[in-house]
C-alpha cells in the first residue's frame, strides 16, 4: 500500500553526539519558522529552511550551555497503582502497575516498571470475535464469563544520569526501554531525553526522542506486519513570577508501516447487498501537537493549572483540548484536586459513516470521526505521618485516589456498539513509599 | 484554507504570548521560589499517574502528544 502523503519536512539524521542534540534543539525553531514566517513582528524567527533553523538551534543550545546549573535525580521510591476502567460498551480493564526508582550513585539512578492489562469485554465474544472498543481479541484459549479475554504485559527499565563534566555539564539525560507483549501484538520502545536548567534555574529546556518498533500478528490472519514510530519532542518550562510557571510543549510523531486495525470490519452497503472488508488506511501518518500550560499559585494553599493543546495531522484530524485543574492543600494531611478537560476533534479525510462502494482507504474507527469529549476528575492525596493509622503513620508513605468520569460523543454511532456516546469510569488507587 | 487560518490564529493566540514571555528570563530569584517548589505547582508531579490518564485518552481519541505525559506499547490504538 503506497502512502499518499508528501515527503516529510524532517529528514531525521542518525542521532549521534552533539549533532543529534543540535538537531533535536532545532525542531521547535523549525516549527516556529514554518508557522510564523508571515509575521514581521516575529522577525527573530524569519527564515524557512532547516539548515538555518539548525544553526539557530545550535547557537541557542550553546548559549544555554554557558549558563547551566545542576539538576536533581528522581527520589528513591516504590509506587504501586491499582487502576481500573469500566464503560457502557461493556469493557472492563484492570491494569495494576508497580514502579521502583533507586539511586545507585550521586549522579545516577535506575527505574523499573511493570504493568499488566487485564481486559474483559462482552464485545470480544461477538459475531466478529473482536472488541471494537479496545481492539483486543479473545485469546485462542480462555475467555468466558469468569476469565479475562486478553492479558497484556509491559516491562520498562530506565536510567537517569546527571552530567557532571564535559561540554554538557549540569544537564541530565534519561534513557528508557519498554517491551510490551500480548498474544497478537508486541512493541519495543526506546526513549531518550536531555534536559537543562538555564537562567538561574528559571528555565528548563528538554528535548526528547521516542522510537518504537511494533509487530502485529492478528489471530485471524496469517501475516505479521510492522509499524515504526518516531516521536521527537521539545519542552520549555519557564518560571515567570514567584507564583506563576509556564510550559510550552511541541511533539512531532511520524508513524509508518501497518497502522490499521485488523479486527475492525468495514461494511459496504451497495443496494441491498452487504459486503465486509478490512480497514485500509494510509501507511504513514504525521502527527504534530503544540501545547501550553500555566500553573498559578492562588494564596498559600491552592494552585490553578490551565492547559491548551492544538493538534493536527496528515490525515486531516485536527483537535483542540482545554483542561483546568484546581488543587488545594487540606492542611498538611491531604491535597484535593478537581479537574475538567474538554476536547473536540475533526474527521479524518477518508472516514465515512457509510461506504457505498469499496474505496482505497476505508475505516470505521470512531477515533477518526468528528466528535467531542468531556472528562471530570477528582483526586485526593493523603500524606503519611499525619494519621494514626497503620500505614499512614509513616511519613514516607503517600496514598493517592483518582477518579475520572469520561464522556465521548461521536457524530455517528460506534461501528460495533452502535452507541454515539461512550461513558467511562476510571478508578485508580496508588501508594508511594519514599525510602 | 480555513483550517490553515484557524491554525495560525490559535498558534498566535496561544503560543506566541507564551514564547514572548519566555524571553523575560531570570525574573525569579532563588529565594523567591518557595511557592514554585510546592508539589501542586509541579507539572505532572506524578508521571505514572499522568501516564495512566494518557493511556485511556490515547486509545479513545484521535490525538496525541504535547501533554508532557507518555503512554504506549499497546496494540489497542
């Protein structure tokens, strides 16, 4: 299947040494150049070719290096989370996680994480034997009223290092590897990031790169297909006043290979005849997102977080996300958080509610349909040492309770459940122990 | 064409003021950072919790990225 996409703007060179760092640093500048070149006021960014952006990125990076300060490693801790998801499409997911972070020198730490997804869904036992919501399939063995239909396991290892010498002294980098496996899909991910504190620690610059290699081998097919993902990202965090901090984020994601869902069925209704086809989508997708966040301290005990994100991609899906989170300390014993998130998106150019004839690209995936969602969140953090209770009497312990109510509305009904509205309930209970 | 205009307008409204504000660096002195060190002032103070949220949103919506959180590895997208 040939992609209809034009050649990508970014030619990603091998990320080796300083050249790789400079290339990553150039991404946000390239982005700004390509979007603001019509603005004379923003003359700083004028210019529209990658080498110029690379040069600017390199110069800026060198300037930043000259004023760097040291950073801190993550704290030693064990964190256990018991998470669950339920929705009105009869999907139930339990996904416990355990994570450990441990320093093994003044400048190095390692973290390990393990996650299990246990999925049950009535739709997995449907006529198509697939789950149209999670795309999970029934295992070859197992399933049934008292057994999970799908189990996914994910393990990750990460390494953090503070750079104490050389040209990049004062910076820190992290490298993470993740492997995920289910009975019809596997994924291996490498993620690296480099961050720097600048301007008397008022500015943090972070560049990152995530690279994934996925394999799909559906139970109902005889083939194995591959997917590769590149995700460079850039984050700039700035303390603006003693009570206000801001963040600017940009991510670029290029996915190529087999992106479709082998289990979703497109029905072509031609007159009185109904024929079933596989989903077919372009074999490349370029996704870009830019976001901004502000966190403002209200008095001594509260903070208000506002976040905006604009997303656009090569499949013509555009979206806008707004979120608001208010948090308040309840003395020293607890912290309460109330959040709201609103999201709306456009439709992919090849998505149709109904196909009358076979087309080059066909999909019924609700994620590519026009719609909106609302998410309501409440979270409570209990700090140890403030209670005369068995676990919470320990000051190194923290308990977290998180509840979300999520509603998604799509313009046309979901292909499998036939509902336009998805209501989901997410519960998470977590414990952190710092040692 | 309208999408292009909308994109530029949103970027102008949202990103440029932020970017401009970043040029006013080093206004906060080290002894003024007490409020900023409060855990409720830290973006994604708990990355694992942020990843949990990102996980269910990524697979129910068509967008991803620029949230500061990372999830993935699942064939359910």
